[in-house]
């Protein structure tokens, strides 16, 4: 199991009520509400539990899984405070500790691209394995904007970042936010190739803008993908 130092560092730090990590993604909740009420769900890479908590509040049967002990502890605390069931499992996303066809639905929001291309393929294989036939998943993958790749490669030249394989970057020092954790940037062709073992129901590029801790403006691209095991 890979060392979770980066995630444990993030999830051990204070997370205020205004943090985006506290709020569920509305599109994820909308997707989950279209599934049968009896569906068994896996929140893969649940972090501090923003989706696990809200889906459990709605009466859903949810397992929250993550590599980070700190994230799972905070998720457990939130669930316990509200008297909600706690179904939490520590796992590596490339080796899920669940039987084949265990889940009707799976969420992996801003999770599976934190690895190499081989890791991505292993994660997708595991997602397919644990989904039941007809089961659906909501996944996001990090899009390949030229300006972001150029920024990472400039930091490689400065010696504070490594490109461990084409389009996969990890910062070795002075890492902003979660950048000391691998980030793999995909284009749409790669996304579709990764998901050939599943039926793609929707693939939507979502662009956003944000300002980092140093006041620098950034743009990001994520592919929001809904897939089904056939």
C-alpha cells in the first residue's frame, strides 16, 4: 500500500466550513439520486467524507473508502456526530478489498488521477470489478491544459517538481496544496481509452478558475464521466 503522507498532511490540517472539501458536488448527488434507493454505493477516495456524509444523511447505504487514516478519522467523526452509520474502509484504489460485483454505484471524485498511467488503469480495472452488471460510476479525470503542463515543466526545470512519466507530475518541495501527490493530466482520447472496458454514458469537460494561496490565478479542466458496467 502506497504511503499516504500527502493526504494525511492535508486531512490533518484544519478544514473550515468554507472549504470546498466540506461541500458535496451537486452533480454527484444528482447522479446518486437517480439510482435505486436500495443501491449499495462506494465513495472511493472519500477524504473527509463530503459525499459519504451527505449520501448517508439521505438514507443511502454507503461505504467510504480512502488511503488516508486522517481522512477516515475525520469522516468517522462527522458521521458519529450525527448518529449516522459508519461504514469506512482503508484501501488502496488499485487493490480494492471488496468482492467482485459488490456495488451498484461508485463515486471517485478528484481521486483516480493521483497516480501514474499504470495506476489509473489498475484503478479502472478495480472499479469495473467491484461494480455489478449494470452498476454505474461517476468519475473525474484531470484534463490536460497546455498552460498547466507548461507551468509544471517550468517547475521541473527549477528542480522543485518531477515529471515521473509523460504528463504525470509530482512536486518534491515547496508543494502548493496537494501537489506533492502525483497528478496525471489526460486528454479526451486518453480518457476514452482508459474506459474502454466500461460503457460511457456521459463525458463532460468542466472548466473552472481559482486563485491559489499566493494570489495567482489558475484555470483547470476536469472530465466528468459517467460509466456503466455491461
